[in-house]
C-alpha cells in the first residue's frame, strides 16, 4: 500500500516514513503543502498523512484542493495538541480523521489501517479471500488454518492483492503501490515475487486463488467474478 506523508519537520517525517516502511508500506514524503498537492495529482496513493502547519500552503488548504480535484484518497490530518479549531476545519475541509501531536506511532499506524479498511472492499480487521487470511496487526497469514511464512515484500504484495481482491492489477500498478517505483519493462521482479507467493499460498491446495491474466496482470479471487 502506498502512502504519502506531508510533514515539514524532517525528523518527524523521517520517523513516520521509517515506521511505515517497517510495516511494509511504500512511502513518499513531501515537506510543504504545494509539493504534497503536486504529488497527489501525479500519483495514486492509498492514504495520506497530512500535517496542518505547513510552509507554502497549509494542510487545510491542501486538503481542500485535493478534494476539489475529486480525489477521494483517505486523509489523516496531524494537528497540534488542543487545537480544536484546526481539527474542526480539517474535518470540514475533507479529512477523514485527525491525530494530535505528540502521538504514539502505534496509534498513527492503527488510524492508517482504519483508513485503509474504509477504502478496501474488505472492511474487516482481518483480510480474507477464500480460506486465506491475513492479519495486518499481527502480520500473521494462514490458509485453511495452516500458517504461511512470508518475507516482508511478499507480505506487502499479498496485502495489496487481498485489499483489492477480485480486481485485476497491472504490473505497473503493483510496482507503484508495493515497490513505490515506476514499472521497468525490462524487469521481471514482480513476476518472480508473484511466483514465490503462489508457491506459498496456492501450491498445496486444490483451489487456486492467485491468477495470472495474460498480458494484463494479476488478480487474487475466490470466485469467477472480476471487477
């Protein structure tokens, strides 16, 4: 899942970025409101963490401009402790949630997961496709009660596929949201990771969940319906 952090305090931005990346998220950082707005216009994100007090363009205006462009990416706004007016203005400008500074990273992470659930087709805390389950909190993956051990990148790929179950995802889309890079036509890294993932979640089961759509991309589904 790809997240944009818009925060001008570089230490705070680095702290958030590092913590999210340790949880397998792909993260971009902008240090002012204008840069944040530009990145949102140029890229597709799964969630945005947006500070209120930003140079060049504050978070309230940035949020309003994002919503005016009909971009519905979930936004978590960071506000100063006790700044009720900023919280109200932030929510009225189109933010989905807010978190006051200083904060514990665990709470920020929980709020990001909640925002991702709102966007996901699967609203439950534990993702499920057929007999395959993934818990974003404990990072535990099972199929038919059997634990599946994944690397950090395999977990990130599976989570993205499960949050978009039934939807065909192109290699370019996967590259942007899981690897946070533009797709390189010469590279087969995505195909390699899909093969590794398939060996772990499908190999010992009759029903295949991870499918290759030739010339298009990949889809994780437990029925014949594709969006």
